[in-house]
C-alpha cells in the first residue's frame, strides 16, 4: 500500500477545534483508497484543551508520532511575557525541531511516497517543507484557508513569515489545496506561475458520526402545543472580529423592543463559544443577555446530536472572511435543520447555503437586514415553512467523498513524479 506522511497539529486528543475533523477523517478513510497514513503531530502538552472522546476514532493500526512541542505563550513566558520571535510564525514553532528529527526517522523506517501538511498551524508547513527537501519526497500543502491577508497577521514580521511560507509552498509543493473557491482564486492571482497546481477540496461531515449521534437517546423535544422558546443554536467558536455578534445583538434588541421576539419565544444558544466574556459584554450593552444561553464544549457526537435536536441553526461569518467557509456548516447541512446565515451574500459561506436551497441570509454587519431576515426566519419556523437543506447538497458534502478526492490528488502526484 502507498504511504503518506501527514503533518498535522490538529489531532486527537486536542479539543475545541473543528479542524481536527479534516485530518482525522482522512486518516480513517484513506486506507480504503490505497493510502496508509503515517501521522506526525505535536505532543499533547502543546494543546490548551484536550479530550479523549475522539482518540478512540483513530484507527488502532495507525502510526502516530508525537514530537516535542510547547506553546510559547503558556510554557515559555517569563512573568507572562515572551519574545515575539519565539511565536513566529505561530506559538507552536518549537514543534518543528523535534518534528523534523522524528519525521526523518519515519522516512527511513517507513519510506513514505509523499508528504502532506495542513494549516492553520503554519509550523506544519515549515516541517513538511524541510522534510520534503531533505528526503526528496513530493509535498502536498493543505492550506485550507488563506494565510497572509491584508491586515492579518497584524504583526509585520509574522505577516512576512506567513508570506514566505506561502511562497515556498507555491514554488515547491506539488499541489496547494484550499477549502473554498474564493481562497483558491485569490492564490491563483497571487502566484500565477502556480495556478495549475492550486486545487479546491472542501470540508465535509462524517456520516458515521451522525449515525452514532442518531443512535443515542434523543433529547426530548417540545411538542407543537408547547410554549417553550425556539432554540437557535450557534455551535462552535465565536471569534470577536471574524464573527462579531454586535450588530446581531443590536438587531435582537430592536426586535425585542418592538415585541417581535421575547425570551419566552426565542433562545439563542452558544455552544463552546470560547470567548464568552466578550460576547456577554456586548449582550449586556444591548440588554439581550436574557435571550442567550452559554453552554460548554461537549463530546463531538453529542454536539452533532444537539444540532439535530434544536429548532434551527445559526451561521456567523464576517465579510472579511468571504474566502472562508466554517467547517461546521457541512455538519449543519447534515443535521437537516433550518439555517439562518449572517454572512455576506457575495462570500463562499453564502454560496454553500444558497446552493443548498437556504435563503435566509443577512450581512453580519447590517442591523437592518438582520432584523428583517431574522423576523421572517422566525415566522417561517413558527409556520413550519422554513426551508431545509436540499438532499443533493447534503449527499455531496460527505467526508468520504473528500477523502476519495484527496486520494486522487495523491495518485496524481505519483503519476507526475
């Protein structure tokens, strides 16, 4: 069987990031497509939050090598401060030193046919680039989302390190893979000489995990005659900038004042939002805290069950992330519930929703549009007429289909070689 050395920071038992799912499902599914994964990841001390619930889903015969790694902000600070150079391109840059050593040993012992690395921890690409150069093995760089952007990262030296990594991948990697058409298009313009090796491989949902969620005892759902509130769920991190809820909360306040909504009619639940204090402060400003629920992170399958149990699902994505799609959106589609998207209609996130027949969209930064769309969405929920994700869109978004696409990319690398 062909072998691929997979360099990924996001891997169980890390918790709190949907980014784990992409690598984990590839590791599970690639063997059926003729590729045996060899995983090179970080020591779990580097993870700020861990959970064992996904460890059992790593195939027992998968080789997982953990290189020594530290989080500069937590482990290498002095009186709460650290040198910025020690966190460039990211806080886990220390991972590269032992990872390159152990990665070369994996090359000697297992002779992988190619190397794959995945962002959003940029150090993974540094490691893969060095291993590819030293071992003379082809490299596939999985960017997922854009790296260096206008104003991001804010630190000029970190921005330059991101740019250097992008340039190296564009020049040396056999393929550069992105999760959205917008991201791929922007990089094709940025690196025109590499446009023929820039590909799109979207995220998706894992059907086996949903079947496990459906087999769990169901959370009792209120009856049609119940006066309980509609539960609108946002599952996952609420980034204060990229998913700023300020205008959403202002719209809620206006609808509350007009009597369109009340705490008896609507609850907005934030599951594993991470930045709870910042969200609560904004909610207090607009006096809508009574409409909100904050719940902690739960095991992955339980989170999927919750998506299937609530009344509706909420997506938030600012226009600055038009070339990005939250990985959670594909799980939302499979959950089969009505979805409201607070996102730029011109962005890739909106395209996924519109292609699935979901039309309740409003810009995240437009109070007026959010009021109008949310009011109509809640009305359609009450009448039972809110659109559900189309079956064809759900079928096309499985992780297994994404794994087949990745195997085709790997096979093409070998054919080119």
